């Protein structure tokens, strides 16, 4: 499964880029599993994805829970919590 990933705010700074396309290994089928996979890449990824609770995710521009299933071609964005005003 191939995904387009986008990183915002301090995640972008930690990882060192705004996004990438990624071919997922077998067994990665949810946002939570994707986060774990990204964390396992080490470096800035390990730091950016150290705590799932401080991140939010959107799949195809819709904010989702980390249990959300993924499909080939999905766009997944990660960002810190935000407030309205």
C-alpha cells in the first residue's frame, strides 16, 4: 500500500520535510500502526512520533481516530493539537 504523508508544525521540523510518499510494509493497516512504523525509522521520526497522544491525524482531509483503517492512495496528514478562536 502506498500513501502520501504530510507533516505540519513541529513535526515538519523534527522530520526535516513537509511530506513524502511511502510504500508501507505488510501488516501496517491503521493510522496507529503507521505511527508506530514511522517511529521505528529512528532519528527525527522517533522523536516526532514518540507520543501518539500528542498528535492528530487526518486521512483524506478528515480528522480521524488512530484506529482508522488505511487504503492504498490515502493522504495522511499529521499535526499537533490545535485550538480555534
